[in-house]
């Protein structure tokens, strides 16, 4: 990504496996169980011929990975991205498995992706691609099998098209096949800010345990898409934190006095970037990561905190709203420095938790008010944080290893009870 940290990116699935191996060793996990958990249970590769607006046929490559469904139907987003890879999808499916388990939702982990550049495609081309993808993977998804959701460059509208296409294939209206839909076709209240809101609840719990007063605490946010924008709004609204720096792919802005999140989000939506926001000075993505702040929220893509810059990270709390923003080597460095990292698959689990709520509401045909969604999300995230924190203290390990240990124990127990291993 232009303007992001320049570093050699590690294979994301190898990172996911390394993190699993570390936790498995701490748990003394059975070798057979460990071997099963290192690999996806199934994956589907598809070719998607799509008629473009100019009349030509373009063939897109797509994937759906179902990592482990011992605890329930697979759950995980669909990415439309020009640099999508099967190893990224595998890693994200693994992390979704642990994410669902760590918040104790009765779901497994999956992920999907299509190699495409949606920014260069028309609305009609995107609709045809979305329907083609569901036509290709429809046999392996469903409310009791695998429930996709939006992810990078996919939207509620795309989820609506996909739900409609699956309903046509099934022969009946099936809103529970996919989450992140518009409210008019079975979406859930509270879904828009769920990822950031869940992260905010975990930051609150971390601050309590570290003795940090959140009122006036400083925050820097790298990545200003959906999660980053809502993180800025909620950290200010809920806790009166001072947002001093934010960045996107084009660059960043800094103000020691603090930025107005509402005005900044409006500016970003109008101009396409935070760059040149009035009353600020420029800051690079690299320098933003190294600011001395109470909370640093990497909210963009994978691998931005590595062994090459970890020694210069000075935040007290790292709020990992992105998936896989930190390499294992960086994890070790920050842990030794005493920096409190809220790992991604705990920190950003608010999104999948409210997606789970949406699925439940679809199955029952009974829908909740936003306040009820927020209350249920707070309870889920707070308990998940405490489970992981207690594991970390009890075994004297970092929070990421502890989160893996909690999640792996739950998945392994389900596998054993079901007689898989």
C-alpha cells in the first residue's frame, strides 16, 4: 500500500501457524489435535466468468476456505481485492476460527476472496461478479454450513445481492446465509460500528487493568476506513480520548491538541483522504506508529509492525483493529518492552460477534433494538477480554498467546467431544 510501512511481508498463513504452534506448546496440546488445527479442513478454488459492460468476458479467480467447523457453522468475510492470495484467505479463516472461539460464539471459521479491483468496476459488473461467486460456492454455504459477511472492499449492498442469489438457488428466502446485509433484508442494528465498538470495550478493560485514565488519554489511528473512523468517533464519544493522529494510504495528519473526529470523518468522506485536514501538520504512516501515545490502533492491513520498527513503538496499549498487523517477532519485542497488545482476533471480534447476532435474529425472525445489540456486545467482549487476561496472568504469557490458548482449548474440546481426534 502506498505510503504504508515498507517491509518484506511474511506469508500470512505461516504467521498464523507460528502463532498457533506457540500456544499449542504452552498448552501441551496433543500432537494429533495440533496437526489438524494447523490446516484448513476444506477449501474451494473457483473461476468466475463475468460479462463486463463492454461485452467482453473476464475470468476472475475466487476462493472460499472453511478452516474448522467443530464448534458450529463456519463464519467469515468475503474480500474483493486485486492482491488477494489463497494464503491470506487461509490465514484469515484460521484467525476467524480463533476469533469465534475466543468470544465463545457457536461458530467455526471461514474466509473468502476474489482477485479483482472493485474500484475500477461498475455497479453492474460488481453485481454480476457477486452473483457469479455465490453461484460457484453456493453448494458449500448456507445458514447451517457457512455464513459469509463483508470484508475488504465488499459492502452491505454486495451482501444483499449475494443473499438474493443464494435464495434463488435454494428456492426460498434465506437471509441467514449471509450477514452484514442492509437492514431492509435482515441486517442487524449496530453492525456498522461493531468492530470498532468491540475494540473500544477491550481498550476500556485494558486501561482499567493498567491504571490508565481514559479521559484525555491520547490515541493514534493508522488506517482510516470503516474501523478506523468509528474507532476515532467512539474513543472520543465513549471515553473522551484525545485523537492526535490518523492516517490512510495517502498519508497522515497530526495535532497535539487533538482532532475533531466528526469533522475529520466528514472531511475523509468528502475528499477521499485525511491529508491536508485543516489545523494539522503532516505525518507519515511510519512516524504515526512510533508516536508516544496511550493507545495505538493499527486499523489497516497486515504486517505493519515488524521486527524492523517494533523497538520504536512507544504506545502503552496497541488496539489491533486490523487483522494480523503485527509479526510474531514484533510481538515478542513489544511484550518484552511491557507494551500491552490487545490481539486482533480478540480486539476486532466485535464485527463477527454482531454478525453472529444478525444470524441469530435471521434464524428466529425476531430483531433487536440497537441498544440491546450494544449491551449484548459489551457483555461478550468484556467476558472474552477477562478470559484471555486471566489466561495470560495464569500462564505468564502475552495476550496473543493467551487468546490462542483460550480459543484452541475450546476448539480442541469440541473436536474431541465429537470424536474427530
